[in-house]
C-alpha cells in the first residue's frame, strides 16, 4: 500500500500522528493509497518553520519572486500529462477535464508573474512643507489555504500563487481525498527555486483545520468548500483575529428565454450540468426556461443529448464525458436526493439510478438525471446536489425567472441565454449573484479578474485571484516623511544594476 506524506521544509515527511485516511480510486472503489492526518503539534511545527523562512522570502525583491513563479509555470507545462493522470486517478475526472483543472490554476500563476507591478505602492511628493507621503504593500507573514477535493490542482494554485508572490509563506491543507497533486505541486515549486519552508503541505482532517484556525502565527486563511464549513471557518477564523475569505456552495441557475438558440442552450446545459459529474461549484444545476413552449422545446433538445453521454473511467479514452463521483457517500447522497425529487412530485425525464458499468460495478458512477416540473420547495432545488442532476424549473415570465435566482440563498454563478441585448443588460445589472454569464453557461472569470460568489456562496470582503488576491495577501503601510531642506554636497555617478 502506497503511503503518502506531508511536505515540510522542502522534503517529503512521514506523518507522526499514527492516523491515516484511505485514498480511493473512484472508478473501482479500491483503496490505492493512504494519507497521513496531521496532529495539532505537527501543524504547529510546520507553521513555526514557515515563520522562520518567511522574512527572507519577503525581503527577496518582487522580480526575483516572480522568476520563481515563471519557472514553476514552465515546469507545470512540462509535467502536464503526469499531473493530469495523477489527478484523474484519485478524483475520477476525465483526462481533458483534469488538464483543464491544471490549466486554470496555471493561468493564475501566469498572472502572478506580474506581481512587481501589482505590488507597487503610491507616492505623493510635497504633501506639506517638505513632507512626502507614500504607501507600500507588505506581506502578511504566514497564511494558509484549505482547499477542496473537486479541483485539487486549480484551487491550491489560486491560493498559493498570489500568497507566495506577495512574499508570504503558505500552509496548504488540501483535501485528504485526492492529495497527490498538491504534493506534486510542492515538488515543482522547490524545483523552480522556492526556498525550503516557504510552502508547506500538511495533510489532515478537522484537527488540522482547527489547528490552522487557532494558530496565532497564521494571519490569513482562504477556504473553498461547502457552505456549512465555510461559515464555521469564517466565524472561528475571524474571532481569532485572522483575515478570512471563504467560498461555499452554489445552486446556479441558467435562464433560457424564448428567443434563445435552443441548440446552443441545450449544448451549454449538458456541458455545464454534467461535466465533471456535476462536482464543481460553477455547475449549472437549474435550468429555468421562460414559458411552457420554451420548456418543451428545451427538454426535447436535452433528452437525446443526455442519453448519449458516455460515462466511464478516465482510462476509457478522451471521448468520455464524465467519470465517477469522488466517494461512495457522495454517490449515495445523490441517489437519495433524486429519490426525494420523485417523492416530492418532480418528473424524472432521464433516470440514471440504474446505471451500471460492466467491470466497474464497485466504482462510484452515477448516471445522468434530468428533472422537469421542479418547484422551489423541493430538496433537489434547495440543496446543492453536487452530482450529474439537472433540474428544470418552469417560469411563466422573465421576472419570475429572475426572482428564482435572486431569491435562492446561494449566489455563486448564473447565466442567461437570449438574443435580446436589453434583457441581457437588465439581467446583468439586477441579479444579486457574483458571476454572470450572458450566453456563457459557466462564467468563471479569467485570472486577471476576480472569482467570488454572493450571499451564502461567499464570506469575506475580497475575492479569489485577480487584483483582489493581492489585496487579500498584503496589508498597506503608509509613511509620512519630512527631511531638512538643503542639497547634499557631492554625488554618486555609479548606478549599480541588479545582479
């Protein structure tokens, strides 16, 4: 049995707690490795080592730090195939989807190469008689990221890239369900030239999370996961005086207007609803066609597309549409929610409950499901299913459709499909949701904009990546200076260039 490690002070370190979690192959249900679960003492020791390494890293000029990130990007491209295969083996994603996971993290790292520009402060000369004022952005110190299973490459890079670029040391607590890729990222960071101790990867469970929340050296925490855990981390972290950003669950609506291109809308819904087995916070899980005629046309377009989906392990080729969900518990919860939808009166148009894959009967595969005539009081509408289940909620008007999305407790992402510019502009202006797509089903911003939801999908004042990340991982210091007037005699004529 393969035994994974922590990454501490630039090397793999075996766990000392004696506690382990099994790492499964979701396609077969077999245990393929075990990962150590750190104790509070192990976490605190890793933080202490990071605190020792951080001042020298912060004192390294931003351009040199950016060179490390630049080399890391090169190494990511070099090892793309290896990273994608390891990710698919533990998570279950298809290889193209796994490469996308790495790629979207890589794009944030590319943005971080511009840290010298992003970290520039402000300056005012002659603010008063002989007085100059300037501000500078400085690193917080030791910061931490607690990241989820569904994007084991992308989200760790969304957190550690800006944090490290700003001169912080970073403690990464990845999901114990698929921990290999985060460890591989740490190896690549060391190969790129990151000093030992500046990045620590500590595998663990709630004990490690609580240790991060309570450790007085940790200045800031970024989290992505479910809303209940986001609320817990945000509350406990803030009460301990830390800067905290937490991103939680989602129930993303896609409104389909009568004038929409139905083929385009159906293709978008299938990709956004069933890709990655629905295990992503930006998945479209609710289709909202406006008018019964629109709904009927949409359902007619969706059914044959959904029935043709290829569900299989990543090893079955690049034409696989999606693979298994991550655990048996996740599979069972999805099926339970599907059953609740039937019991509460929804119409199951495509039923994937009996899906079985020959040779992989012990895997965590879930067939695609499509519901129609879902209402807002049903569990399948209120809860985040995090599986390959698309619910159709029919709206009589645009205003009713808009209200559905606005009234839901989650506000991560949303989309509208229409040919009408006035409707699209009104929707983008009025909707109380953080990320909006217009004829774009999954509106994940590019790396130089910020990613974040509203309502119970996001907690904290600043979003992930983009300019907000550099604000989150730095604090501003403002200096007011006065110098005696008069010119200094003599001068230096030698300009020493940077080595």
